[in-house]
């Protein structure tokens, strides 16, 4: 097993735990498109180019959402270990695979909410069975909105008058019908550039972990980049102000099994590519049949 170095004031076993928890984030087809470079005073979050899905995610929108979710897990794990994470997204002059750099801003004790989210990381699952027709309490709906705002995003919880129009958009994905679900949540950001995608991924994961911590289950619909025209139609439906990034069906459901994950040691890189590195346009790690079905994040 690969030996982890010390980072910040953390011993190797603590660093290994941090990376393991970061790797439990959701990703399309369970592709786990992230890697990490450990330096004495920083942790870099990299995209793994070999795990891109150009057939269904040609602009890497879903990839950045997934890596943003891994970054949120990383932040929570560091906070739980007593480190206050300071994050720079898309750091200037970094190689193209670097999506974020995390440094220590000193020591920090996690608050009660951060502890609850941290403990929810290994419990979070993709619900693959129908959710129960039980309403999500208004107080929890408010907490989900607060979770999105904490990461600079906005969570639109679909109201009854919007159900028909939204269900029509969902049916166009030919994968799932949103009508029976008790709560359909659309995560939005102010913009739609790569940095917004990374912010949305953190917010998406924070909302999902908040739901998990409150005893709820969630089913992510196929992320909006792969559905032709869906994002634009959804934006018009919501008033042309936000940029829809992802959506979740949230409610009560039976526990789901965990999906296999890469060993934390496999997620480490020692060197970074040069600035003229070209990402591959193929080399997909999942079966083409799974891509055609549009398997949701897990």
C-alpha cells in the first residue's frame, strides 16, 4: 500500500483518511474523475483526463461538478481533522489538470453542522429505487436551501404549479419521471463558466450531504450537460436568471448499497503535466452501453 506523506500538521494516516473521504463523492458512471497531489503545504485537486466521458459530457461540465463534490468532501475532512481549508479554484498559471488548490488557514474546530456533514459522507448513496410519496418537511427544505447558499449557489425547489412543465423536461431525458417524487430540486449558479461548475459541485454535494444527514435519500437525474437543450429550456422556465447546473429528486427511501471506490493510494499523483498537455478525447473507463443509458452519479 502506498505511503502517504504528512501534509499541513496532519500525520500520514490522517492524510490518507482525508483523501479516502474526498474519493467518496458522486460522479457519473462512478467514473471518479479526480486525483490529488500532496505537497507539504498544499493539496491540489486534479482532473483525471483518462476518466473523461466525451461521448456524454463533451464540455466536461459533469466532470467539474464531480470534482467540485470531491473538493467539498476534502474540505469537510480537513476541517474535521482541525485544519481550516483555504481554497483557490483554477489557480493562475497552474497546469490544465489542476482544478483547485487547498492550503491551510490555521487550525479550526468543526461546528455541529460540519460534523454532521462529515459523518454523512460515507452514508451518502444514490437512491436507485422509487422514493416514498412522503412530503419533505418545510424545515428541512429550508435547510437544503441554506446548504446551497453556503456554497454560493441557489436551490430552486419545484412548486406544484411547475410540476407539469418540469416533468415534461425530465421525460425528455427518457430516463426517469419526476412526478411521483416528493421534492424536485434544481441547483443553480449565477454564471456558467468552469469556476461556476466547481462551485456548483460543492453546493450540490453539500445539499446532498445535508439531505443524508436529515435521513433523506436522493436520486440525481442525468446532469444537464448531456440533455440537448434541457438546460436552456429549464433556465427559461425558472425565469432566465439562474444557470441550472444539476437536479436531484429528494425524499425518503430504503438504504442503498455502497458502490466500489478506488484505493486512496491510486488517487495520488507525484508530477503534473506540462502546460501544453492535451487531454485525450477517448479512453473512457465505462462500458458504452452504460454511457448510452446515462447512468446517474453514484
